[in-house]
C-alpha cells in the first residue's frame, strides 16, 4: 500500500513502515476499528484498475455478538458458510487465481499506536489484534501493492472476483477456505473503518492493499482496495 510520509520513498527495500492514527481512528481501534496504510518507494508500476465488484453490501443485521450483546453484521457471505474454527495463528496465505503464495508476518501496533506493516514487501501480514482467519469475526491480512518500482505481494489483488478462493494455512494444521464475496475501492480519506472491522456473526476475511493513481508528490496511492470474503470450508 502507499506511504503516508513523503520521505519514505528513499528507504531501502525491504523496510518497516508505520503510520500514525488520528484520534478518531484510535477511538475506533479500541472497538475493533483500524485504518490501514502500507508503504511504497520510488516510481511505481500501475497495478490493475481497481473497481467495486459484487455489488454493495446488504443492509446490516442486528445479531448476537460473542459476548452476548448485539452487533452490526454486514451483508455478504452469500455463499455457504463454513463452520467457525477455533482460534489458531495463520501461517501462510494462498490465492490460486492470482498465483499468490506467501508466509505471513505479524502486524501489531507499535509506538504511538502506529501499526506495523510487512517488513518484506513480498510477504503479506496478519493483523494480530484481530481474529485469526477462520475464527468468528473479521480477520485482516494486508500487503503492499508495489515497492521501490516493483510489484509486491498484493499487486494484482484488484483482479479478484466474487467466487474466487482464498486459503489460509493455520498453525493447528487446518487450512481455512474463504470465498470472495465482493471487493470495494475507497478514497484514503474515506476508508470505512467500522464496516471493515466491525463484529460479524460468521468467520470473515478482509484483504487490504492500495490502488488508484499514484502521486509522485505525495508518495502514495489515492485509494485503498478491500476484498471481503467468507469462510466456506476447511481441510487438513
């Protein structure tokens, strides 16, 4: 994804990039919300054109949350939902239609509540404060789109279509199988933190990277690309 600091373009590859959360996003983070941005370097190749696919989400339902209260659960997940799995750390991600195979780094929160991003731009990372893939809730995996003038792990993420398969291998030996429901493109300053990170009544997955036009002046892409998927099976 893109750099928020125009000086980041001179950093060596690979490197760690963080961004500082605004007070509003920090407040959302405390209830599961987070706005994600990932670094890029010098002039970037153009990733596939990002467009919304799969239509708008259905109106949110009020469903029981794991703590016994109620929480908004977005639409999507129209396919058969798989049985929710117990928590287990993710080890790797595979996206067959894009020929993506990557081990996963851990992405946490660093100083000043700035989120760590993948140190290796050829690897994706799992956001550790969130659910593990296959467990109840919206697991999040993020990756760079480009870095230092070369395509990165999620360069072709915008090419994913509804119905495409995503597999996440877990430390317990099981592989969680997700089906893409839809993808959406959001301007950086309109990232839907609550929609992406709010509680679900099923096991979901969000893949996040950057898209749109790249600004040489700002060293950043204009948009975020978010792929929404639902657990539909498992094996192993």
